[in-house]
C-alpha cells in the first residue's frame, strides 16, 4: 500500500510550537524518534482569559459580533455569552431537539452552523437512537432560541453547513456517502451529490476510505472533505443540481480499491481529509487531516493543515502545510495532536489540535505561515475547534478520549495582534507579539480508537 511518513525534528527551543513545512513535506510525525521534547502535561504558551465548564462541548461557532458562542453539546445546543472573555457565562441550553419525533429526541449532536440570525443544528453524528435530522433556530433573541424548522432525514449527520435557506448535510448512511441538500423553507430534499457522480470507479473503493466527513459552503461553492478520496469543490449555485468544479487533492479510486488494509490506510497518513474551509474571499483553502500511528510501529502519526491557493479554483495550488504539535504517544489512545477543526479569517488560522492545544498562525503570506500564538495542556484539554470572537478567540474543550482528565468546557484566549508581514517575532518562543485582550481594538477571536476494528469505526470530528 502507498504510505509516506515525514519525520519532523523539533528543537528544544521550539517546544510547543507547530512546525511549518513546505507543500511537498507530506504529513509529518512529531520528531525523529517519535517522542515529544516537553512532557505531555506541561502547559505552554500564554494564560487563558477565562473558561466555562460545559458538559458535552463539541463544535463551537461565534456570532457575527463575536460576543456569543453557540456550542453543540451532544444533547442539544448551548448559548454562551463571551462579551467579557474573562468570564464566559451560559445563557441557555436547548435540549430535546426533535422531541416530537416518533423516534424521540436527537442524540449525539456534535455540529452546527450559523448564518445571520439562523442557527442550524444537525445529528446524530454517529449511529444512535433517537431522531435523525436538523433543527433551525431563529437566534435574534439569544436569551430564547425560537425553533422555526424541524426536519427528519434517514441518515446520520456527522457535519453540516448552512447558507440561510439550504442545509448541506453529510449523509453517510446512504449509498455513496453523498452530500444531501435540504431546502429548509419548503422542508424538502433539494439535491444530492456523491463521488459516484464523478466516476463510477468509486463504487469499487471500500466505504471506510471515502466517507464524506465535512462540508463547508461559501457563496455558490461547497467544499467536501472525502477522507482518503480527497477534497472536492462543487458549484451549488443551483442547490438542486450540485456540479463538480474541481478536485483539490486525493488518491485515485483504482489505488484505493487495491488497498490491503483499509483500517490502517484510513487511520494513517497520507490522506484522511477531515475538515475543509476557506477564507473570506475564498482564495485560500485549508484541508485538515486527522491521523494517528494505528499500530504503534512508527508508520503513521499526526497530520497537519495543508493550505491551497484557490484563486483559480479549477487548478488548486498547494502552498504550505502547518505541521502538528509534537506528541509522546501518537497512537489513537495516546496524546492526540493531529489537526482537528480550524478557522481561516483576517489573515489568521485559528486551529485546534486535540491534546496538542490551540495555535494561531499568520497566513497573510500563505506560502510562509508564521505561528504567533500557541497554548497546550495535554493532561486537561483536548480541543475540538478554535474560532475568533471579539477581542479573543474561543476553543471548545471536549473529552475525545473517554476516561481522560478533560472537563468539557469553553476556553477564551487572547487574540494575537499581527505585526508587519516582515516581523519575525515568534510568540511561541517568548517573543513580544502584542496581544489584543478583552478591551482590545476591534474584532478579535475520540478519535480513531474505534478504527482498530474496522467494523466498529465511527467518524470523529
């Protein structure tokens, strides 16, 4: 089988800093000998601003003004006030979603998306009892969410996005692992698209190598992360008939069809396209890969975030890869430092790395990402996502490894102010990058354990 491993050396002076590698560097593991330079539990980076314990915390999105966070909690959605980042507080928590269904309320609620004053919540993320579907809330009054749509589907919904009317859902319970588009105004299915629409050869590839793990919608484009099948761009100007624009990266179906060990292939680099997003003008695209060293034999390890120039979306160009933080144990049950969810906004990449903490990179020059903030405490945190807020950035802390000491919660961190593009200051090594705090100037702010048995493998975002 095809697999490549790039061993990244981390010097003692750069402990806690995520490396930046060139586009051809592959998917680095932490160090030449597979060990971290700093003990796994050693906190690094600047202090947090504030925290809020929030059971079940998973995906987090922020309001346009940055003062409110909406957090998927497994049982529903919580609204958190972060007007004062040093004192985040829960406003409300809506549970029993789709409780009027004959199947009972929705469980395993892990993803949501906000567009204007409409919040989409969908699930379950994995096979579970209860209703399968989506709920749309009017969040004009954040004190009291008003349900405007409830719609059931016949599939688990691991991830979703929303354009204000159409809900874009990962439909991995269906043949072909398609993108499912639902019109929330008419409350009907509008369209679908799968790899089978691109090439019938994908039917020969094991489904575990080509799940639709994530969807991101920007304007009339949808970006799909299809694990080892790669990342794809669709034209959704007509949501009833999504059409292929281009393929960003990924392996050919013939090669994947011949894989001898799908469980290893889908758990180790390369591939593993897990999360995709674009910046404000959709000229920069990021693909995050989620991977481990499944058999503890040195053949795998954590993956990073690959950046693509998509100014010409028909010819995406890889420009750089942000490497993962180091780990002392890259196995699925170890110290997870692989890329998870992230945001590209205002020249920054806010990223979550599970036990590897959170980082902020200056990506104004995408070919030369520069780390300007890093924080980790591998014993007590496992971050799901990082999103910008007002004068801070926020991260959802989740218990990815059952039995760990992680308390699910929301963290607020200081938002680093970017210097001139030629400024070489590195905050991760104690440099003097200015920090915009709560009163700053402007708008700042699980995993493969089941893969050991392929039949038991479940998607994790």
